[in-house]
C-alpha cells in the first residue's frame, strides 16, 4: 500500500494513540505492552488489514539497534543507584557468566532435540540469552519486590545486551569460518572494556558540564542528555566497543547526578523510550510474515521450553554459586527461582534475530524467535505477581519514588516517597508520631479510601493507606529502614532488634 507523506503521518499518529491507549489494558492484565504493539504490527502488515509490505531486514536491524539504545538510555536514567548498588555484582555475573552458560546449555539442547548444526544452535542460544530491558522495566517496576531483587533484574537486563550483541554479530558472519571460543571471549572482553571506558568517561564529564552550563531554556536539558547518550553509543561503536554498555553506564551516572531539571529530563527520556518501544515493536510485527509462523511453532516451543526450564535456571544457579564462592553477595533459593522465571524476552531477541536474517537473507531463525517471545511472554508476564507472593518475595510496603517537577525539592536536596501499607502490616494502628522518623522527615499526606488529608501527629494509620513522605536525600535510607521495621514488628520494632534491612 503506497501512502503519501500526509497519509503516513496520519497512520503513525493513529498507531501511537492506539498504542498509548493499550498501555492501560497491558497494566490491568499484567502483560508486557510489547505483545499489543506486536499485534498492531501484524495487523498492519502484509497479511493484516493494512497490507503494508515491509521486508527489509537490514533497515529493521539498524532501526532496532537505535531503538534499543534509546530504551537502555531511559533505563540508565531512571535506575536508582542506591537501590541497585548492592545488586550490581550478582547482576554483572548473570550478564556475563550467566549469558555464557545459557548459550551453551540452550545450544546443546536444540542441537540434540532439533538436529540443528552447532553454529546455528549457538547463534540461537546467543539471540535468546539476553533478557529484555523494555519488558523487565515495564513489568517489574509495577511489582512490589525487595529493592535488591528488583535491582538484580534491572541491572542484568541493562548489562547483558552488550555481550549478546557481540556474540550474535560474530556468529552471523556467513562467509567467515566458525570463530573459536578464545576469539569470542577475547573480542567480547575487548569490546566490553572499550564500551565501559567510554561510558565511564562520558557520564561524569556530561554530569559536570550540565550542572555548570546554564542553558537558556529548561527544555534543552532533556535534549542535551539524550544527545549525550547517543554520543556515548556512537563513540564506543566507532572505537569498536560496545555501544550498548557505553550508553547504559553513561546514562546511569548522569541519572544519579544532581542535575538541573532532573525530573523533566527523566520524564522526557521515559516518553522517548515509550515512543521507541512502540515504533520498534510495531515495525517488528510488520516485518513478521504470519503465513511463515506456523512452521516455526514446534521448533519455537521446543527451544522456548529448553530456555525457560533448563538454560535460564542453570545460568542462574551457576551464576549465583559463583557469586557465593566469590563472597560478593548471596542469592537465596527463593530469589533464584524468581530470577529463573522472570528472565523475560522481548524486543532484544527479535532485533538480534534480524542480524543473521540481514546477513544471510533467511528468515527462519527470526520466525522461531518471534514465536518464542510471544508464547513465553504470555506465559511468564502475568504469572510474576503470583510467583512473587507464593515465594514470599512480595514487598508491598516498600517506599517508591515519585517523580515531581518541583524546584524547591531540588534545591532542598529532598526526595518524595510513596508508601502503601499492605494488609497484615504491623503499621496498622500506629500513630504518625510513633513512627519515630528523623526530624527532617514529614508525612505530608495520607490517602485513605480515595480521600486525601493532611495527617496530624496523632493520626492512626490503617491498612491500605498510602502515605506521601518528604525526606532529605541523606536520610532516605534511614527512613526506608524505619518504615520497613515498623511494618514488620510494629512501633516497638527497635526493642525486638528489627532494623528494617
């Protein structure tokens, strides 16, 4: 179907509006919104109502990698370093050693079960080894998980794109002999080191300059930050390093610096990431050919089951064992089960599948990966809240950040937190003054039964109340620990030795 420019603008606007409206549906069902966007793409594609013919795998690969860079930049900017700091060591092991284990285990499984040659099996393993940042951020940030567990999943999804992209590119070179294990390891290590170096150089320099350069309009700060993110990405790529690692590290540093108009910058990045997700998933949906997908169902189900039930759990077990031996952290068996099931796949594997398609002109592996992402996202996404509750990992009383565009808060170096009192919490019946929060902290509002009011010191809290708490950045950790302690043991938590850790 041929459209003039105005027609394309009309179609694009309708798609974006429909995609934004579908976010509410995704939120209610617990499904990652990527499935709805992929469905829109299929509907617009050659076999759908739109009959838009899009089969350019090379262009899809290029646009997909750019969109992933935007999504990673938003992930870095909105990740709270204090929440993920303790989670970084295990996350890095999962993103490197865990990726290697997953590739080898899945390759061995599909080689034996599907009679796939070793190079193709390793390529499929590499494509599916990376958890998807967009899927993880959209689903897990709605779950009330302990900060460390959520931090492991977020940091892993931010870090593991880089090594998998390198390995997929190496294995997709059709006219090059099979790379040795040593060649893959050395190339990956060098590119990751260059990417990390670029990110560590760009991030602090950008944060320093943005704090000291007075731009004439506040709207220029978000644009400058996104431009810096692409500077890190392209700079690392030109230097033959990992652009994904560079952009994530750089934006992680920038996002955790005290920048002018930081809330507006993060809001702009979030909007850009949503637009990138919508465009990316719709494009990938149009790229897929529904008529070719039935033949990929059986291989996709076999490979997906091997991934979810074998490769991912073994990669988690192996990585956490290494973490424990190295004494850089401890992951409980409950957390290992949740990490194994929460390794969501989304846009990243589908985009990576366009790399061998663009190199060889064969779409077979793309179709298999497409089926895996749809089927197993449907299976995993909605069940994560239930699994968290079943394993006792749900932490509904955790304080959450609220992004507020407020100059006084920035000037006072303060944070605004939202706290929900879950059913069964010992905070039920406690009066405000009995929380014994630091003197520079205040409960400014209580929302109860849909009605909000300013509490007094003697206001008695109830289950299902939502509190707005203002505290200084320096006291935030102490406030969160005190709230957790009272929620667990009541107003006399200190007498019981409960610290809220």
